[in-house]
């Protein structure tokens, strides 16, 4: 009798996204991830979160300028 392979259950709050990228870009991103001691997937999520937060701040700043409100 062989041991069953443990199944890893992903949190339901995470969406699975498949992307296609040129091999050379993947290798570059892997090197950047390794520098930060992160997995490729975690590094990509971290970079995307950073971009989304910066974009959100820019939108909020623009909206507050338009309405004359302070943050």
C-alpha cells in the first residue's frame, strides 16, 4: 500500500490566475524574487499589490484635489 499524496488546500479567498510570459521575462522575475527570498508567485502578487496601492493613492489624491478635501 502506498502513502497518499497530501492534498494542499488553498484558501478560498485567493483567486487562481494563469499568465503566459516569455521565458526570458520569467527568468528575470525569478531572479528578482530570489533576491527578496520570495517564490515567483508571491513576488508577482507583492509587486501587483504595490502597483494597485500606488494607483489607488493617486486616484484618491486626485479626487481630494477635485473636491478640495484633505486626506
